[in-house]
């Protein structure tokens, strides 16, 4: 396994550490005999830098994209009222910094970020202690060569924090592998970076409606297959516990799969069997358990109660299991549960009682890293979303009846595992 070095980036502030202070960098030179407070024109020796900074700003802010043709030195000479030598110096500096490339017969073009090499790749994830994210990072470590240093940035799924990290990291690293929050607030900066040709690959989820590279689970396809398995076992009324973040692609695709299969099974208004819970409320343990307790109680006291439940992920499941314990609902005897097995090692002792959709995060991380390397080396490429098929483990096919015990005795162990993980 490659042994890339990991570095944690400092928390972003409202102003980027890499921002230039042009006013401080350009001294004011008084003309001989001029009155106090008057400022002389910039000396000719700094005009090339002014031209280079202007072009660099156009590239970084998306007004110029990878492959765009820049004006010739003759045109720059006329536009900026400078000598040909000054225009030539500006183009030389841009080429030296890797922002542009000169091609015989074509001229000077905006280069892909492969030309600007720092040897750093940023990982913009949510939580460094999350089991799923650790597996993604292991795969990324395999996919990248030893030449790259990995800089970890924890966004905590905060869109403001995420935006500040994006603004900062795109000036300090060669590319970014990102688990985006999906919040609309982060879209403008992400769009601007993508439009400029900056190498970004999303993993786990991606912002919908944007042309970008992503490696994700086949959330819709796997959910449809697993839910159809529940229907084949005789379940018609299946409930769905999920988060209220339908702008997150993974959450949306699992929800869409639930609606699709429920209607396929003849359920009218399956939306009435969906219960939404606050995203990112894992720290509010008692409140989450109480909300799920109330939701389960209401569903179980309907005239036609659900006999199975599709849970968004294992984090949601931990609260659900405690709520079921309080209501004396036996799993799987009274209700079967299908869940995306996101927590990996969080609850191995209870997995025998569940239907599980198990993702391949290490493989996904490796594919994301390989895609980023190609994007950094080749520049302009058609965007691509790679969907990795999870494995479905059925309650019936995996374990004998003797192993299917009630989940109730294991809830305390699950809570203990959670506290240790944090």
C-alpha cells in the first residue's frame, strides 16, 4: 500500500491564507518634485506582473477555462500600452507558474492544473473518525502514488466551512477529492472551480445538476433490488426512515428507490410511510430516539401497519433500535429491517438480524483517486459518474435461524461502540 503522508489543514477562516494583498505588494513611489500625497505611475518593471496577475485572476475566477486561447503578445502590447518585451515577460511568468501553455501553431492556452504541481491533494471530508470515511481514505491512499501528500480538511458538513476550504485549497493543492455537503450554499464556488477546469472528484455523493466527476454507490439500483427482495418475502407495506436532506444525491436516490418499489407493489401514496429526521443530529441522541419512538408508535398503530422498514443508514439505525426496544418490538420477528451498512464495524453483533446493503468504500476511494490523477495529468476530460454496485446480504440467505436473535440485548453494546468511536 502506498504510504502517502497525511496532513490536517488548519480550520479555514473567512479570509484565505493564500490571498494576495496587492495593495501591500505594490509600493507607492512619489515623483521627484511632486506634491505630498501624489503617486507616480507604476514603474515599467512591474507592468508585466500586473498583466500576469490579471490573467491569473481571470483563470481562477472562471472567466478563462482550460483550453481557452489567450491574446497574442502583439494584442497584449496594444491593450496594455506596453512594450513587446513586457508582454513577453508576463507570458513567460504565467507559463513558468503552470497556468498557461504554449503550443506551436495555436498560441498560448490556459493549461490544465497538471502544469501547476505542488505534490498535494486535499481530502475534503466530514469527519476524520467516521468509519466509512476512513475506508474511503484507505482506498484513496492506494490509488494515489507516493508522490502526493494528502491534506485532510474536515468540513463537518457545514456549507460555509466547506466553501472556505474550497476557496483556500484550490490555491494550495493540485486537486481535491470531496465528499460534498450538497447544500445549495456551496454550489457557486464549486461551479466556479469546475468551470475553470480545476480537478475535483466527488466520492459518496455529488451535487445534482452539475457536470463533474464522481464515484458513488449505485444507491438507486441496489435499493430497488433489496426492496424487491422484501416484497418477495411478503412485505407490501414498508416504511422508510431517512434524513431531510433530499438535496444529497445518496439520500435522494434511496428515497426515490423506495417510492418506486412501493408503487410497483401497489402501495397508494407511499410518501405517507416515509418519516424524515434532522440531518446531522447524531449528537442529540435522546431527541433522535424519542422522534423515532414516536414515529414507530404512530406507524405501528395504523390500521395496516408496516411489516418492514428501510433505514437510510446504520447511524439512523442505532436510534431506531433503541426506539424499538422501548416499544418492545422484536427485530426481525415483529419487523424486518433493511439498512445501508455504512458504519462497517459499528454493529457486527446485530448484523445477522438485518437485511444489509454493503458498500465498497475502499474500492470507491481507489477509483476516485485514479480518476483525479487522470484529471490532473490530462486536463480537459468529459465528466463521468462511476456507480459501484454494493452487495446485498439477505437475512434469510446468510444466517441460520439459530443465529437470528432479538436485537434488544445488543442496543447497549451499540451505544457503547458509538461513544468509543467518538
